[in-house]
C-alpha cells in the first residue's frame, strides 16, 4: 500500500510537470501572437481607423463630386459630337436654329445629370465612410483573439495539471489512510487477544480464592492422565494479529476440548487446564509409588538371603 501511495503521488507530480510544460508552450504562443499583433496589425488597424474617421470629409466629397460631374460632361460632349456628325451627314447645319434648340435641351439635361452625379458621389463617399467605421468597430471587437485562445489553453493545461496532482495526492492520502485503518484494526485485534489472555490469567488468579469444597458440587473422578495422553503438546507461534503474537508451548483448544469435554474448541479454560495437569501429576505419582513398593518387596527376600 505504501508503494501504491508513493506511485500515485509521483503520477500526480508527473502530470503536473507535463501540463506545466504544455502551459509554457501555449504561453509562448500567446506571447508570440501578442507581439505580432502589436507590432504588425495594430499600426495597420490604427491607420485604417484614422482613415475611416475622416473618409467622408468635405474635401473628399467635393473631389468625388467633381470627378462624377467631369465624367458626365465628358460623356455629354462625346454624345454632342456624335450628334453633330450625324446631323451634318443628314445635311442639317450645326448653325441652324433647330440644332441650336436641341443643343440647349441637351445642355439642360447635362446640367441635371451633373448635379445628380455629384450628389450620388457624395452619398457614396459617406456610405464608404460608414462601412469603414463598421469594419473598424469589428476589428476592435476581435483584437487579441489568438493570444486569448492561447492563454485559455495555458490556463486549461495548468488547471488539468493541478487537478491531476491533487488527485494523486488525494489518492495517496486515501491509500495511506486505508493502510492506517488496517494497522489499527490489527492492533485492536491484538489488544483484544492480549486482553483475553490477561482476562484468562485474571480468572486463573481469581480461581485460587473461591475454590473451597463447600461451594462446589457434582464432584466426579476424572482421568486426567488419560486426557493428557490424547492431547499433543507442541511449540507454536500465534498468527499475526492473534493472541499475544508470541511463541508458546502447549496443547490446542480443539484437542483439549476433545480430550476433556470442556471448552468450545477455540479457547482453553485455565482452571480446567491446571486441574487436568495436577490430576495427571497425582496419577503419575500414584503409579510411581506403586512401582516403588513392588520393587521394594522384591528386594527384601533377596537381601535377607544375602545376609544369612
């Protein structure tokens, strides 16, 4: 779990470092875009805006009007020349009254056309100015779009990196917390085991106090030596988190319950265990005493003969 927690934190740090590199790249892009925008496009935009603001000046309108009138007069002069040549081809004298009247009529038309052309030219200049101002406004609303986009990428990369790092640290904390919880559970189980042992020892110590014949009944003989012969006695060590975790010598609860009929097969009653042990000692003592008496009776006749 410690290795997993360490790897999780390292993964978060690696992600943060990688995303910081990405943010550095996009920040450089933003700086390059901003520099180019300021050095190249802003001067052009300022020039365009200045022209848009003064495009429909009276001088420009007057110039456009003059050019339009000149165009109308040129077209009219060319038309008059063509008419004169046509009249002369048909035998009509350009000095005749009829031709002069036609020329006056055409002159009036030219004057009207010139005035209309001048007005139209002025309106065109004003419309061009309005269009240029609209373009200038649109350019202003789109300034530094690319730098803003690059900065957005940088901020997103940084945020993703920080989130990844915090996720790694959070996962590390969860893993370490789980490991702590597992250790605490093992410690608590160990404490419970020790408490059970201490409780049993306390019970054993207390057993010496209320042990009078007067407070007991249903007394029966018990073959302690026979029970002990059925129980294997080995050296063993408690599993991790069980008992006191130490190494001991003794029987197993399952064998003790099967041999004595006492206990649930998971724990050994200290009073009963001590009683079985003492009973077995008494039975062994009786057997040794009997064997000693038998051997002594056999020696006495032979000792008497040897003395005679």
